[in-house]
């Protein structure tokens, strides 16, 4: 099992999950708005879903961390890298509770996860996808310096609809040169 890090940004602390987080997590992650633009967040989201998630988050190929506020320690969302060590690549994913949208928190957290992935985990490439109907996520990925790599047409099925999946990625050498 790989130790999970605690990462700091100016406004945020990204820290490992524990079972004690479930009560605060459920109302945040459980809204339809959060589920609507994510692939793996169930809706309705139950306590069992949260327990299964926190158990999966202990696995060595998952770097899934709670996004919390420095100011009062409150959870506001989640962020993670799913590692594929064989390829030295990782998939980035994130979500925020609705009251915390539109304040730059996702970009701030994701920027730090990229740094961690490249500088401390030695990744060669980090990529992310978003549903076409979620342009805010595409904007975040561009702000991180990721390159648009194309649209996988109707690649995914969400709530009985086939949806386009937009792919973005960044290589280690591009990350370094973007500093
Ligand atoms: C997507 C999500 C993470 C964005 O979080 P956030 O903290 O509000 O994002 P940020 O404030 O860091 O950045 C959002 C950017 O998108 C822009 N944006 C917001 N809505 C937009 C829209 N409809 N079209 C285009 N850009 C949009 C914002 O203006 C901002 O860009 P700017 O800084 O250049 O102004 C959040 O809405 C969320 O958790 N949604 C549900 C889960 C989800 O979709 N996760 C991502 C799955 S790929």
C-alpha cells in the first residue's frame, strides 16, 4: 500500500480520506448536479457507495484525496489520480460540491495534483476526459496547460444517453517547460 500524501495550496489542503469523512461527504457528492457531469459518481449516492469509495481510495494505484478548506477544515470536494505504473501515466479527476463552484478551487487543486504526479510520483503523462456538455472542466484542463487531444464521439453512456468524451493530456516535459 502506498502512503497517501497531504498536499497544500494557498487556500486548500488535499488530504487522505477516512471513514470519518462519510457524513460530510454524502450531502456534497450526492447532488444530481455533481453526478450529471461525472462518469463514476452514482446517483443517488448512498452510504455504501461512500464506504466502497473510501475503501478503494486505499489502493496503491489510487491517489484520491479530499479537497478541504484551510480556513476551517471543511470538505468541499474530491480530486484524484488513477495511476497506471506500467505506462507511467495517470488519469486526473475532480469534483466540487455545488456551493463551491466558480471560485477557482478546482483549478487550484488540480494544479497541485499535477505537480505531485510529475514531480513526486514521476509520471510521464497525465490525462483527463470530460463530457462535452461540461465546458467548465475543459476550461480547467486548458488552464492547467493540457493539450486537447480529441473527441471520442459517443464513447460513453450516461443516464441512457451516449455522450461525447473530450480528451486532454500533458507530458512531463511540457509540464516542466510551462513553469
Ligand atoms: C467542473 C467543476 C469541477 C468546476 O469547478 P470550479 O472550481 O468551479 O472550477 P474553476 O473555478 O477552477 O474553473 C472553472 C473555469 O470554467 C469556466 N466556466 C464555468 N462555466 C463554464 C461554461 N459553461 N463554459 C465555459 N467555461 C465555463 C469558469 O469561468 C472558469 O474559467 P476562468 O477561471 O477562466 O474564468 C465543478 O463544476 C464540478 O465539480 N462539477 C461537477 C463534477 C464535474 O463535472 N467534475 C469534472 C468531471 S470531468
